[in-house]
C-alpha cells in the first residue's frame, strides 16, 4: 500500500516514521517542494521519498497533516477528492494565539469533509502531541490507544489496519459528527489522554 503525506511538520513526520518502519511506501510533500524534504526523507529511510502535493494525493491513503489555516488552499490544489481515503489529523486552531476556529457548532472534520468533496474521511492521529505520537506505541506491556472515527466503514477498516500494523491499539469513536467532537482539540475530552490497552 502507498501512503501520501501532505505536510511535513511534527505530526506528519511522526506518522511517517511509523508507517515507513512498518514497510509502507510513502510519498511525503509540503508547500515548499520536494527539495526541501531531502534531509527528512534521508532520516526516514525505507520506502520514503519526497514528492509534490499532487503526487502524494495519488496514494491509496492520504494523510493530510496541514495547519487549519492552510487547509482551504491545499483542498483546492487537488481537482478531484472523490473516493480518496483521507486521514484527518488536523486540529481547528488558528495561530498566533491558537484559539479554536469558528465552526458554527460543527465538528472540524465535518468542515474538512465539505472541503474535500467526495473523500472518505477518517479522523485520527490528532489527540497526541508530535512527541508522543512519534514515540513507541508500546508501553508497560500494552499498546497506546489511538482514536479514530468516520462515516465510511471501508475507509475506517483501512485506517484501522494501518493503526494496527504500526503498533497502536485503535478505538473507534463512531461517526465524524460524534467521534470528531470527542477527539477535537481543544474542546473534546480525548486529546492529551495517554491510554494503554493491556
């Protein structure tokens, strides 16, 4: 399976480290171009390579690790999101003070789904800091719990298989509307929890 990662910040790199180690083929991209990713790709090793945003979007699964303020721009770069499985680790906060964006009562992933018309969106990997996400998924004889949710069962099954393969314990929190509100930072109850499944 090929995984495309759009965004090379802390969360994107932490996810990339795990999936490369698990043997997935990875295309990582950012807004600055492939040449800016040479050192990151060298550190990742394995089957990782740098590419354009468009190349990352051709993968079987897309990990969309961009800041909320850049989401609209990236969404418009891809002409057709229909049928693409997209993992959404984005938290709806706006710099410099990182206040929550105006969502009008909706979960942030519902807004993301509207921007990525036709995509099969799964919310996941947003409740940990980059440091915690990048650390070993195994602790004290158990596996670190990673929450995910979505409206497409097949897409959730695919994402759960990735979560399992990289060593986390996936916990399904339901639909985008229900689960994303639970997972959403800073308003939901799940961000920051470091739970271990024994």
